C-alpha cells in the first residue's frame, strides 16, 4: 500500500469539556452527575426548549412565504438590529446617532473570531489581553486562528480569597500598550462567576480611555446571568455613555437555549457614523471567506422575539425562570456544605453569578469526585450550577465535603 499523505498527522489532544461528557455517558452509575458542559438543565436534569422558541418555530413552519434562500453576508437584518438594540438599549446614543453596527456570526465564537480578524487586518491589532482565568477559546482564536503576535494576561481571580483581584486587573490593563485589545466579560465571567461592581467598571473605562485601548466585550450571558437584560448589559452601555469605541460578541445560546443553532452577533460601536459602511464592507469580505452566509433558523427565532413586544415579554419570563433556578441551586449547595461543616469558606458560591461556579477545588479533589462519587467536572474546579437539581445537590455537597476533608492538594 502506498504511503498516505495523512501518515504524519498526529492525534490532537481531546477538548476537555467534551471529553468529560463522553466519559460521563460511559459511566453506568445511577449516581453520576455531569457538572462540566455549559448548558442549562431543568430540575429534572434535561434540556429546556423555551416555550417562546417553540411558539415561533411553529409560526415559522406554518408560514408558506418563508424560503431557504441565502441570507445577506451580514445576516438577517431583523436579528442583527434587534440584537444591537437589546444590548445597547433602544435610546442608546450609539443607536440614535447611527454609530452602531450589527453583523451576524456563528454564535459568540464566530463573532469573536470575526472581530479579532478585522482588528488584526484593519486596525493593526497584534496584542490582546485576556483575564486569568478565561474561556480557553479566547487563546484559540487570538493566538492560533488569527495569530496575534502576543496574547497577554491580566490578573482577575484571587485564589486565596476566591474573589476578584481588581487591583491587579487595573494595574495590568493600565500597563497595556496603546491599541491593545482588552477582552472583557460583560457579565457572568466564565469560568469564575465573579463580576466587577459598577464602580470598578467605571475605573476600567477610565483606564481604557487614558491608555487608548480597544475593549472587546464577550457577551455570552446577557439576560441569563440575572434575568435582567438591562442589568447584565450595564458595563457595555456605560462604555457607550463615555464615548468609547468597542466590539461586543453576542451569543444567544444560553439566553434562548439555542445551543446548536449557533446564533451570534458582532456589535461594533464607533464614534462616527461615516465609518459604518466601510466597516461593514470589510467584515463582509472576512465573513465571505469563512462561512460565506450565516444560518437562518435560529437568527429568525431570536429576531422575531426581539422585535415583538409580546414575545419579548414572554422571553423575559423565561430568562428570569432560568436565572432564578441557578440562584436557588447556589443557595442549596451553600447551605448543604454549611450544614456539613465542610472546611473552608463557601460563601463565594452564592456571591458568584451566572452559569458557573469556581469552587476552589484542586485537580486531585476533582479526580476524587469522579473516582469516588461519579461526579464529573473540569480539573479547574469549575462546575455548572444548572446541572445541580433538588435531587442531586445533597449528593454533590456530600461528595465535595468528602474530597475536601480527605484529599490534600500539593
């Protein structure tokens, strides 16, 4: 047999969060719990298709005027304009003055990639800053896909007190060179669940302006974090109010439960409306070479809801229900650990926000959860609070208590 052109290809390392799910599915224990993958679950531990999503899908299926023609490269207009209004607010100066642009992308990942590529090609961007820790794909996009010269870090998580190292964050961002891209989690920081206060956001905005930096918001949890879109968008809207130009990558996977539809939007806020068409034309050229045209189904669902007051109100009820369940699971886990007398302080569980909690568990303790109790989570100690239910939270708390009291990290 002739030597294959593929003979020198080496197997890549498995992607941790997806490998975790594979291992979880292979586990036959009735006690198994998957706290890894970032997706919402009901108290029965199953995915939830939002009723408003079902309703719109039924309307779409019955609408004989809809077809399967290509969307414009920039996406479905109702969706992109609705997404920008949602995050900036209807009365935003950027919208009123026509200084905001929306461009459909393949979820938040695609929006970040699109923006990173644009900045690299047209704004001479070569240095990006990400928090420690952050969503691993930030490195994958800026370092590997777009090949920025440097992806630097700024301090964020303070392990010893399990909270935000704001002084370190501010100091590191202040030291960034002019024009550097600063990745900022708008709310529900992934993976820590630790967010800035409004006063801290004001300080970061001040530093960004002083140092002439380029903010790039990762907005994966708007609405999902607290159930309040306005509250979750506060930082983004504040930057608009200060006249700061920025990019914002929006994902609708969590807030609409449309994980496999890849619904995303890249919002660009500029200080002059004259730049809008030029920016859009260059984004189109970049998107054309990556995915050519975006998908319709999920974007049409989201666009329909965002532009219909009655449906929007219904959706607001859904995000409130999801965020409230997450808050209740945080409280239940905290109370169980407290009643067990688990060593250490655990108030960070209720202080953190959003889908994830950074527990503070070490790699050996995480392995202990898996080996002894069939509980699966990432080696960083991050757990998905949505995977907790009233039926398994006591089991998880007892398992955490066990590994904390019997396994010591180096």
